[in-house]
């Protein structure tokens, strides 16, 4: 909207400049040929300004733009000997275009040179210093107007790009936060499950009671990990330090590490307690993954202000390389965020020492609802400086006119006071972005402007003592409601024409008064509105950045639910099955534990893939996994799948995700005895049906949960449809239809 408005205003303002010049040409009584030549030159100036220099997206550093600037210079200076009184407003186009096209080092030199050249040329025809100053200031103000109206739309586009980049940065920061939470929470749980499954496999058949205890702990960890999935998908999870201490003791003991744990710390805030628990998790996880430690000492202590944790083990040589991984970097980020510190080093005695300190009561978190970006508001500062310069320039032009045109005693002083008063009201109230006035006060400001504008010319019978009536017109459009504002704008313009006519001015002077008032009012309105739009866009892009972060959170939530929820459900199911088979069929129990081990390792890989990007599932692997998992749960499964060679990667990934979720829901919410999975495809459509006979109240209610909602979002993103519900045959069907093309 801001770019379109700018282009309309540019067209009107430039047309008024050119129309005013042509009125002077006609007033000189030219021959038809001279009038036509002047019109062609003016139209070419307007064409170059609108279609080359002011057009959004134009490459103003190209050779074409420099050639156009040269042509513009010829059109500005060559006709001056033929139309000296009409062409004095044209150098403003060249000055503004030079600011747009030329390099930074020379643009302002050329700008001021053009303005001074206009005064030098006019000195050949007039000798009054005030009038010569008027022509110099006029060129400068016109150049700033041309530059500003042409540049602001480009700045808006640049700001859009900058805000979009910041939105991407916000998403990246959110991705890092999720990566830390996944690594710190689920990495530990899955590593513990893997370790305990390996231990249980060794215990089956020889130490049954011990194997039963380990299986019980595996089930507990898997259920806790499922809770972690939901917690990470929603927000930051508050860990229990006491629970983590007991979990660390159990896992280290299961790994054959002789553990000594001592705790003596003050009451901690939830944030500090969570950070210490996370450090403990990560320290134990690194020990299990990267070292061959046999002894580990964990000491948690503190004072009234600080709490610390020390984890010391004798596996330094193997673990030293792990310090370069993401785990300790994540911990450093967490401890620093609450004013703490973390150090990891190898001691002279051949041990590895992890030490962290956190404040007992850290500074409050900043719970801003949306990310705020403090990037330099270049466009807003530029707009403010530009509009201030234009207002001051218009006031200076009016002041030179007042000193040139004759007036009765005290007329000049009264007019000067009116000009200064109008400029102060405009700069201090009308264009101030943060000034909020009631309607009555806005009307009072307009009354003050009207007094400054109309009293001098009416009292002293000289229309040129009106100062800048365009200030009143533009202020009316800015301060009043939209319809009333534009009525006031055109009323002021028309009234200015009436005043010129009533005071005996000719048609050219009347046209000048009307066009100047229109231009000044439009420029004031446009620059103020565009400056406001830049500010609004700045805020809007921050909101879009927050929306992008929210969208990224939803994507992570879906991925966690679809990938890890399935794996952890499978681990829980197979562990329960192993628990039942442990004494009755040790060989089958060992086989099931082997599959649990494979699933837990795959889940660890899923943690990394979800933290980095979307994981491309293999539909063939998911189909085989679904068959094996359902068979392990004593469900009679039938799988019929047509050839899927023609399907795109996106369609295959979505079908694999639907299959995972369908099987997960079946295992969680139903008591199915039979399940049928059918994938069929035609020329235009691929359809997958997952049908089971395990209808229950919990199964039916699950249709409203997040799983089906996530799948619906994925399928509809490809133009497909997903349905879940009861069939006339008293079965439950999950059906996905996705277009192939």
C-alpha cells in the first residue's frame, strides 16, 4: 500500500511542477511550435522521473540510469535560453535524480552545484538577492522532495527484506532452543534405555530378578521420555534435581560405574534447579557415551548466593574429545543465560572434571510475548530528517517571497511571524509520530494554522504573504477523519485560488497558487504517512517474525509427535511384552529386547534429525516396521501396497507419517485383533486406508487429539484430504487421499 500511495503522490506532485512550468510558457505568448517543443521537453522530464528514477525496482546504478541522468541534465539546461521564466523549477528534478543515481561521495556535491547553478542562471534575468535566494532554496527543496518521494518506497522494500531476515533469525534461534532441549532431555533418556537394554540382554536366563528390575526401569524411563516429548514441544520443561540425582545413580550403577553422590545445597529457584539438573543429565550422558570410566563422584553444594555441581570421573582420555560436541556448548548457553558459568577440563591426575555454578536466585526472565528486534531504524530516521528538511525549506521559500513582494507597513513582519508559527505547529504537532490529540485539540491546531496562513494576505491585500497554505491543507488531511480531512484539503486549495482571484491576480498567478498549495499539502501528507507506514511495517514484521517462530514450534511439535512418539510407544510396548516373556520364553524376550535396542538407537538418530531439519521417512521401512510391530502386539495384520514408484518424495514422506501415526494410535488407544493397511493408487490419486476392529471409547475420543490434527495439516498441505472415523462394518478407518500430480 505504501508503494502504491507513493507512486500516486509522486505522479500528482510532478505533474503540478510540470504544469506550473507550462503555464509560464503559455503566459509568454509563444508560437505553436515553441509551445509544442516546451511541452515535449516537460513530458520527457516527467517520463524519465517517473519511469526511470522513481519506479520501484529500477536499477539506479546501471548504465541506463546514468544515461537517463545525462539526458535529464540536457532537458533541464538546454531550454533555459528559450523559456527563462518557465524553467526555473526544473533543476529540482536534476538535483533529486542526482541523489538517487550518483555515488555517495559526489551526489551531494552535484546536488548543491545544481541548486547554485539555478541561482546563477536566474541572476542573468533578475537582480534581487531575495529572489535569487528563493530560486536556490526552491531547487534544494524540490530536489529533496523528488529524492524523498522516490526513495521511500525503496526503503520500505529494503526494510521488508531486513525484517524477513530477522524473522528467519528468530526461527533459527527457536530451532537452537529445541535442539538444546532435545539433546538435554531425550538424549539422556534414550541413552539410558539403550544402556539398560544391553544390560538386560546379558541378564536374561542367568539373573532373572535383576532383569525384571531393569525392565521396570526401562518402562519408567520410556514413559518419562514420552512426557518429555510433550514438554519440549510445548515449552521449557522444569526438571526435578532430586529425580535426576536418583536417575544418575541408577544409570551409573547399571553401567558398572562406582558412583559417589553428595548433596548439600540451599533451596534453589526452579530455573536454577532445572539448569543444575540439566548439567547433571548431560554430564552423566557424556560419561556413558564417550568414556570408559569406572569411578564417578558427583558433588552438589552451595552458599546463600551460589550453587555448584562438580562431576569428576576417571575416563578423561576417552572423554576429552567430547568436549567439542554440542552438549557442553548447550550447557554453557544455559548457565550463562541465568548468570552462571561452566568449566570442563582434564586434571593433572588423569580425571575429567565438569564444574558449573549458578545463582540461587537468578534475574527474572524476560517473558516478552513476541520477539523484538532492535535493528537500526534507518528508514524511520531518514523519513524524519527528510520531512523536517522539506518543511523548513518550504518555510524558507515563503520567507524569501515575503521579503521580495511589497507590503504595507508591518506586513513583512506579520507574514514572517505567520510563517514561523505555521512551521512550528507542523514540526511540533502535525508530523510528530507519537503525539496523540483529541479531535477538539486537532481542530484547535488547524485553527491556529489557518490564522497564520490567511490573516497576513487578507489584512495586507497581498496573496504572496500567505506563507505556506499547503501546510494547512496537508495538516487537514492528516489530523481529521479521512473523508473530512480530504474535504478540508481541497477546500483550502480552492480557497487559495479564490484569494488570488479576489486580490486581482492573473490566471498564471492563480494557477501557481492552486498548484503550489496542492503540491505542498500532498508532499506534507505523503511524507508523513509514508514515515508512519515505515514504522507500522517495522512493527508488522516483528509480528510476522513471532508468527514464524510459532509456526516453527508447531512444526517441531508435529515432528516430535510423529517420530519420537512412535518410537517411544514401540519401546514401551515391546518392553511390556518382554516383561511377560522373561520367564516363559527367554529366547523370544531376548529377540524383543534386540528390537527395542534398534528402536532406541533409531530414536536417538531421530532426535538429531528433528533438531536439525525435517526427517525424510522411508515409506517402505515404515511399512515393514508397522507389520513387525503389530505382529509383536499379537494383532493379525494384512498389508497390501501398490507400486509407489511414481509418487513424489513429499507424498511418500507424508504417507509414511500417516502410517506411523495410525499404527501408534492403534497401539495406544484400541484393543484391536485385526488390522488392514491398504495403499492403492490411480492416475491422479493415491489412497491409504488403515482399518482395525479395536473400537473403544478411548480410541474414538482420540480422533480429536493432536495426532490426527497434525496429519490433517500435513495431508492438506499437499492438496489432499484425511478422514478418521467409524465405518458401517463397525471398524475404525483412517483414510488419507493425496493427489499424485
